[in-house]
C-alpha cells in the first residue's frame, strides 16, 4: 500500500541522507525530487500514473482471491490486492465497489484534491483529467491561484514542492467503465495491527512503539500543514511497515467513498463522538483516532477508549500496559504517552491537542535512534535485488517474474512431458506391474493437475516419485507448483532443486526455484535464479532442447 512519511526539516544531499538514515533511524529516508516526467528509480514513469484495467488484472492474477491483502479478506467492502507489474514492482490495488464512485468526475476531483494537497503539482494532476478536458478548465480556474501559490510556488512548471519530499510512494489510478481503482506502492512487512495483535515470534519493543507513534504524528502533521487535515478511519490497520521496517501511513485513508461517505469502518466504540452525533469528520476527529492508536501501542490490545479512560482516571496505568512489555519500558515515558492519549480522547474536540503538539510530545521520547527499524521489528534486512534480465523473457519467464502461478500452471499443462525425453530409457524387462502402477499414479496426478486439484496431484505425484524406478523432472516441477499453490514454498523449492538434479540445464527447474525463493522472501537469490534461467533459455534457443 502507498504511504506518507514524516516531513523533513532540511533538504540533504542524497549521500548524506543515506548516511544519516544508517546512523539515525529516526531520520526518514528522503530522496531528491525528480523532474517532471521522471522517476527517481527508473528514470521513466512519473510518480503518478494512469493504469489500464487489463494491466491491473494481469498484475493481480485476474484479481485472484490469493492476492487479497485486506485485513478482512474478501469480507472487506473495498478490497485491496497486492500485484506485480511487468517491471517486477510490487503494488497495492484498492478496488472500490461499483457503487462507491458511480460518477467518474467525482473520482477524478477527489484524486485532484488529494494530489494537490500532497504537493505533486498541477502539471502531474492534469494526467487525471485527460478524459475530462471539457470540464477540467472550470475546476482548475476555481482552484488555480490557491494551488499554485500554496503548492507549486506560483509556477505551473515546478512541482518540486517541499511537500513532495514527505511522500515516497508511487501513486496511480484506473478509471475504466465502472471500475474505480487506486494504485500505490505495496508495503511488504504487514500492518501495525498484525505486529501488535497477531504477532508470532516477537511483539514490538517499547522503543519501536514510540517510533511508530512519532512517525504517524509527523505524517499527520505534514498532511495538516499542507492542507489535507482529514484522514479517514485512522487505526492500526492503516499503519504499514516498509521493506526497511519503517512505519508508514497508508495513503488510502486520504480518500473516502463518494456514495456512502463512510469515514469509519471500525466498531462504533472507537469512533469519535462528534462523528456519531453529526456524521462529520473534522481535524479533531483525526486526533481522536490517533489517541486510539496510542492505546493500541500502549496495551498491545484493541481497548475501547471509554474503558481505557476509566483505567487512566483510576491511576491504573500499569494495568493498561501490554503485559509482554513488563520490565522493558520506562514508566515515565509511558506516563507521558498515556497522558497524551487521554488528551486526544477528550469528548470535546476543542480540548484535544493539534498535530504539532503530538510531534512535540513524542519527539523527546525517542530512544535507540541508532537502531534500524527492521532490527527492532525482528524482520530480515531488505536487500536490493539484482537487475532483471534485459533480454526479452519467454512466457514462462514472464509468468515467474510476475509470480503468476495460474499462468505457470497453464504453461506446464501445455508443455506436458516434452522435456522428459531422454531422461529415462527403460528396458523391456523393467515394464513390470509396479511400473504400470507407477505410471497409473502419474496419470491420475496429471488429471488432478489439469483440473487444479492440487492436493490430489501432490499425493499422486508422490506415489510416482516414491517408487523411484523412473525419474521425471516434469513431475518434480509440477509438484513444486502444487506446493506453491498450497502455501508450502520450502517443499516447492526442494522439488525444483530435484528437477535441476535430474536435468541440470533445464530452464524450468531454475524458473520454479526463482518463484519458490521469492515466496520465501529471498528476493536476491530469486532474481539470480531468474537471470540464470533466462540465460539457459537463450542458449537453448540457439540450438538445443527447449525449456
């Protein structure tokens, strides 16, 4: 998902920024702004793009349920999918229901307001209106002077406003027929809710919780300062962690549905009281929601604000704290955060602090500035993957680079056992009853594989492999895919390696290893394997067996 980072006070050269981030993880990583029409990483696409619906269908494997990353799964009203573009960039795609934005003009206007407030400038915003030229001039005239002076320094050609320094995400949209989709950078390291409420190996340590609170406060302060004070449904599910473990605020919270107008999807117990009274969201409502996130950080649980306030009034601060933090936090720091949460949750909006107060309170509490976020979260350090092959990829290569398991399945079905020729030469004496039973098991596996009954295919192929009289690289490749489709990447990698042992120069074996490695988050190794498979494929095209 796309996210907002906190604001920088000074612009640093890129090298110094990198050094500063390595030495002080509270300093957000910011990069120099690109020129219009350029991308800081690829030098090609602008940071805001229009996507075709067909591209997003391909990236998300036809909006497969396997690609849904919404916390509520398929029950969420507006689903969020992860996807992979042809350039191998991971994206998050928010797919609104058909009735959420019935009018494409309203959708475009909301995007216009969002982009302008994020400082991307009118030059980029014009991309949104390429289908609505007749009425865009009327809208632009009304906002021209304000946006130009506030966000682009009075120059339509200059969109390097300071505000854009705080937004690292790539952002896009699709408005095709009845389809309304938002596209943003995918955050691979889960949500704050997952790390607080559903952790497996370790909970978030106290210093990291303080860092999360500050980063959110800074992001909200940036949005407020740049004219976008409303953030809809702020909660622990809206806070994401990037590949380096740094907290980000999902940009999807900056827009709400036009038809239902809902700003809060969570339990009413966590909703600002003024929203319950009149259905309106104000900047003070966002502060209230921030207070509920502070409660989450303090307690490690989703506690209703009314219950938490009763505990605070009764001086039961220790009871409020996460029991997993016992003996591992400063009581003085916790008291400051508890008091701040209490102020944010005041019934009267005017009695709540503003975003600058949040930052001023949380900034002095930061400890362990030299420790990177990924260390405190207990996640592996992100490694830059090598460049993808420059040569054109085959259909198998394209499918594997996109992690498109459905396409891989179709290719393996179509190629059948073509690549097994010569790997087994059986004498007449070897055609025993056991051999016939083994081939019958493989045949049943092939039918199950074709019909996408992957668990049955695993069982049948395992019977074939266990006999051991005949070794088939294709069977290993097929079972590897079956394991991937059953969320068993370790077993999938073993089978792909077995296929390579049987047939050392077989590109498919390397391709399947690349997919399994990517599933195991070993992205550098996955790209190396993809490059090797592509090189083998190219070599064989010049005169050898196919892939």
